[in-house]
C-alpha cells in the first residue's frame, strides 16, 4: 500500500507558478546502521523521485542516505493545461510507488 | 495575560514552600523550536499524518475470522470515536482493570473481529491507535470520574515520584522540578501525554506513550517496564489525569 | 572503514573541476536544530527560470555525515521558480552546501552552518 500525501492546488490560473508538496512513508534505511546482533542493516532508501505533468517529466531528484526518513519534498511548476501530475518513488529493492493528483487550469 | 501571570505567581508563592516549582500546565509542544512546532501544526508536513492515513485504511478493512471491519460496527470514526481518546486509560468491565486505548483496540480485534492481537508497537496498532486518537484532536483531556481508577492513578503517581535507576532520579525531579530547563540539548517538558501516538524525530517513526516512558527509564539508567506492564498503564493513567484539560494533539511531533 | 570524500571532493564530483562561484544560491536552514534526523532545508536560486536562462541541477552536500551527498534535484524552465524544500539528516554540527548548475553551464554555491543538539533519553537499538 502506498502511503503518500500530495498537496497541490486543485485549480490554478494558466501561467501561475504552483507549489507541489509530496511526502511518502519510507524508512530510508541508510546502510550505516547495525542491528541488535551487530549485523549490518542493508541500505534501502528511495533513491529516485520523479514528477510528471501529463507524462512529461517536470522535476526529478536523486536521493542519498542523508535524506530524512519519510521523505518530504516541495518544489514548483508552471500551470500549463488541465491534466494529471504523476509522482513516482523508486527504492533500492526496486519497488516503485506511485500517486497522482489532478489539476484544473483556467 | 497579566492576570494569568499574577495567578501563576501566587500559586508559585503558595507551593514554593513545598520545594517544587508550580508552573502553568503546558504541552511539550510549547517547548519545541518554531521549526518542529510548524512540522506538527501543518498536516501536509506532519509525518504522523502518513500513519493516520494508514489507520484510516485499517479502520475500513475487514479482518479476522469474523471478517468484519472496525467501521462495520463503529461506522464513521469521526462520529463514533470523537472524544474517546480523552478518557483513556479507562476501566475495562470484563477484567475490572484499567486498559489504555491501544489495549482497548486490541480487545476489539480479539473479541469482535476474532483476530490475533497486534503486537505492541507494531505499525498496525500504532496507526489504528493514532487514527482513533486523532478523532479527538483539539478536545481537552477528560479522564473518567471513576473511583475504580483511583488506586491505579495513585500507584502511577508513586512511581512518578519515586527514585528509580542508578542515577537515583525520579520522573518528578526532572518533569516538575526542572521543567523548562535544558538537559544537554533538550528542554525538559512537563511530561504531558497530549500527543500520542506521536512522531518522534529521534525514532524517525510513530511511537506510543509506553515507548516514550521506556525511553525516559533508559535515560534514568533504570530497567524499563515491559510493554503492557501494569506499571506503565498506571503511569499512563496518572499522567493523563495530571494533564486534564490540555488538548489532544495526535499525531504530535517531538524531537 | 573507508574514509568519506571531503566536502570539496564531493562538490567536484558534481561540477567536474569547473569553476564554482559564491552567490545566487541561498540556503534556509535553522542555525540550531533539536534533532539531526529531520532538518528542514530550503534552497533558493536566483534565476528567471526562462527557456534560455534557468537552473538545470542543484546538488546538496554535507561536510560530516558518513556520506557527503544528500540529493541532486533536476529542474528546468517548467519549474517557474528555483526553490526546493526538503528534510535531511545531519549526524552532527556541520556545514551544508548547495551548488546550482545553470543552463549556460555556470556554477554557483551557497552554504550554511547547522548546530545539532543531541536528544536526551534515547533508547538503544531494539
């Protein structure tokens, strides 16, 4: 189950710069920790985040272990046409979690 | 404001003789930096809200041999669970002993859903407990006027005031004697359990009040009581009665 | 344990030995944080964000964590504004640096110092 919270305006003026905020549940295991038995805990972080606006990438990020658990990111885009924003987070185990948000541009 | 301070000063003068400094009741929220406060107060930046979303999903998911969801009996949580968290721990009628909110939820899971209890601190139990407690956000803590709770609150208070562990400290020594002062990098709060389960930055996840109490015991170099131990329930019952009137914040954020 | 690259070495990995000038990049981060596990940070770059004058990439680096890289953000004119907020981990008090690569290939940096205090009453690993 994807546990993500996306915050975007539902409606915007054409040409307006809108803020997008996205947060997802993920441990972001650094790979630098040891468990109670002293064994290294393998790294498992979301290493890639992408945001597409009607299937065109408008923002992406590469993450390293210094990103906080349950990663939060806020960025912006210019509202162009009514459409769908798609978010994708890819972790070290290859799991891709997705979420979408619709926007109406007037 | 001036009146409030005047009153506080008067109470202080009255209790001054007792050695403890009486303070206005304040949530741990009031002692945090503006940045950590802002993280809690904006739902879109509060990581605890991710767990509330999961709790909502669990609330609606049929489970157990009875294959029934919490919502199947309780309907909309916003109505049926509004105010519930303000009055826990409460006496559980079948055992006539106090039970905390997580324990009450697990009871329904076992007796109503006919499912296995969730383990202490499991993500599911934390998410459901946080979701139920969230329905009381903003409502004042209002422990039940139930005489059967009195002995448990009293034993919780005794524990709070007793010296524990190798450092010979009591909970009260820090949380009443020195609340508002710095301990290393942290400010000592008054220890009001207003916001549980909460997202602690130190944990990087959601955790229960019992986990928090166990952490303080570790800090005192005392052997922490086991999860679910009667001592922890008694401490919870005392701390909730001590926090009467403060608003529920779940899901809180703390350093 | 292998030693981590210095901050300067990590930045060079991003810039490939090209000149990096101070300016145009602003880091907003609290000077003192209660816990290094989630430090809010905002990077703002002065740029019109137009088709022929915009920010292409922003690299974020730390001085003292086990690993120097924090994140690399990829953006373009469709961002409208070059401002990104996120939350990072800082193992101790240290310098954080952001480097922006512009569409003309020029590189700019900004930095900030953060003091990280340690939490009391923490637990050992479960």
